[in-house]
């Protein structure tokens, strides 16, 4: 079935600067490191609204705020990280804004973002659906999730 699509992007310039580590990695990724991530959300609809839009880009303010709350200057730690207590201690010292998640990395972040956006979108319209989320560390590395 033919459909229209749009993409909403929060680029690296948005300041979604988060820190995390892949504690299971056999590389330098096991160390704390950070990126100003970029997030792209792609939506589709089989019909346009009365304005001839898939969705109003101006309606995304709550999504942008959620992204900033969860990925801007945040130390994101996997719940199963063996140094969870040590990393959480940084927050108790006032040295980090700490957030625990089930998993870290672009793929996990893309899924987490997708789940949030799908919930938000359900309060906006039943005509539009989220087709993919892409999280990019930098120009060379990106990963995504398709709900």
C-alpha cells in the first residue's frame, strides 16, 4: 500500500551528549565514553491530514524534551553493569546525572526511544505510525530499531 513518510531529526548540534560504556566489549568501548548522539524518527501514513502533512513537526516539543531529559549530559548505565554501584556513586557525589537502563548502545537507545515515541504518538493520532528510529554516534556509526 502506498504511503507518505517524514523524518524528524535531532542532530548532533542538539546537545544530546551522553556517556556510557559497553562493559561486555573486548575493546576500548568497555571504558566510559560519550557522544553527542543524533536521533532520527521516521513516520508514515497512507493519507495526509487536512494540511497535507503526515504529522505536524511543531507537535514534537514533548519528544524533544524527553530526549533532553534522558540523553543530555547523562551517564547511562546498564542495570547489569558489574560496576553499577561505583558508577551510581558518581551521582551521589553530584558528579553525574545518572540513569539506569536495561541495556546501553545505539540499538538499545533506538528501541527505548521508539517505545516512548510510539506511546506519545498514540495520544496524537491513529493515522500515523513510527517506522524507524536511528541513533547515530557520529558520521561513521549509526544503529536503528523498527517497531
